[in-house]
């Protein structure tokens, strides 16, 4: 670590410039990421996907279907809506409840828009359909693509809400820990750079793999938490060293000591996330990739960007002090550590007891794949789906497809006889 500390302290302005250029470039890419995320990430390259692709390619089964649900509307309104869909020329075929009585029940009806071939741009299709029916009372859109798009939107809103709550709390904690405004905002700045940069890198990965919308949650959660945690380690060590050493020596010692702790901590998290890569399910591989990338960026920023900022700010790190941190605080923590080390067995028993109590609710945990019920009730796509389910019993029936191959084909006497078996 000595060579790294020497480079960072000697060329800190160059390091800062490099991070600035990298941040701007990756921020431009990061803006595109939300629009590239689709689905819950629970698709796998198994038999189901192979069967569905074969049905689409060979038997013209729709690769995707959207449902337009009509609730207490006239036949004239239904015909007008179907006409709008035909004018859009985006669907391979349209099934109208006017021509198919099975799609009509009491005051509820639905039309099906079938799509074949490439369905990667279904988010744009959903927008076009919604714009066409916007403002029409009793007419709503649902279906897999519409639900996935809404889950994406809901995730982004939840992310914004979570950060609106989490960041102020983090600022308060950092103010209590460091006492000064500058010292409190430096870890946040490093965290923001870490998260945005990781988003930008994930955008590059979207070119070669499908990304789940849940990477929008895992990356900020880990990125901000680890960046703040690592910054607490390094800045506290810097402050301790600055009392007796020059700024350069204090920064170098901080990198060589706290930097090792940061790397060791990150490796442990990295290994845990890496274990999910062996699971051949998109969401786990996405979370593992996003988590491992943000951990790597957090470490890199903490041992290069953060020390460079300390070199630039010098003693201004204590500027705008609003809370006087008592010098004896670290001594109290040392006393607590000594207390723990003297009573290892009894404290292990107490800790296990507390953890055991916390585990008890796990027995009532219900694990399911996120579906339409993961959306808030306020979303039209969920309301429309639940209305269809209630009136037509969608959840009570399902179709199972089987594909059988025969070298001599099935369109002969032997093939038909074999099919009966």
C-alpha cells in the first residue's frame, strides 16, 4: 500500500482530474440505464424458454400479448379503441371482444394485441398504446410488458423516495461522527460518484446481457452504505494522524492502515456477492454483477479519490464545525473493545441469543417471484389485471405446452398413432 499512498499524495491533482473525467463519461451512460432495464429478472435459459421460442417461430404463437380491458363501456367505444390500435400498426394481430364472445362478460371485456418476433422494444409499444387510449374512461392496459414497465417506474420512484429519506439520515449520522459540514459531505460525494459510475458501467453490460430493474435498488444501497463506511474508517484515521503528523504523512498512513481494512472488508462482501453468480437466474446474476461492481468502485474511490480530496482540502476538512467531537470518544470505544475481549464466551452467548430471537419471524416468510401484486394498487395495469382475473378467472387455469420431435414427421399414419399414445 506504500506505493499507492506515495502516488496518491504526489499526484493528487491528476487523480482528481482523472476521476472527474471518468465521472462525467460514466454519468452520461448512467442516464440511459433506467430505459434499458426490463422485467423482474426471473427468466432462465431452460426448457420453458426454448419451448416458447419454438412455438413462436414454428407455430406462430404470439411472443408477447397486451390486454386492453374495457369496464362499463359501449360497443361503439370498444370499436373506436380497436380502430386506434389498427391505425398504430404495431400488433401482429388483434382479437376484439366484438367478434369473440369469450372475451366479454357482463360489463367487462378485453381485447388482445398479439406480437411476434423481436419483443425487445415492448416498452415503447406500451407507451404508444397508452398514449392512444389516454384519457378514455373505463379503458386500461395490462399484460406482461405493461406490468414490467410499471414495476420499472415504481422501482425508480421507490429509489428516489428511499434516497430522499436515507441521505438526510446519513448526513445527520456523519455530522454526529465528524462534527463538521465539510467532513460530513465528503463521504456522500464519494458515494454519489461510486453509484453513478457503477450505473454507467452497468449500461455497458446491458449491450451483452439482460438487466433486471432491481439493479436500481442494489447499487445505490450498497454503494452509499459502503462508501460512507469506508470514508468513516479513512477520515477518522486521517484526523488521528493529523494531530501528530503533516498532511502528506497523515494521508499516507491512513491509506496504508485504514486502506487495508477497507480492502479486506470489501473482499468479504465481494466473495458473498460472487456466490450468486453460480445461480443461473438473471436476477441473481444481475445483483451479483451490480453488487461486485459497486463494491469495487467503492474501494477504488475510497483509497484514491477520498485521499486526493483530503490532500486538496487540507485542514479545511474541519471547516464549518457545528458539533464539537469530544477527544475521549475513541478512548471509550477502546475501553468497550477491551471489555468485549475479556468476556468472549458470555458475549458470544448473548449475541447468539439476540440473533436467534431475530431469526424467529423467518418461519412465517413467504417467498414468491415478484408479479403483478408487487405493484402498488394505484397502477392501472394491476387494477386491470385483477379485474380480468376476477371476471374471467385467469388465475384458475393455465396452458401447458409440450413439443415432441420425430425424425419421420407426424403427418403420416405411424406418426398419428404414436401421437395418440
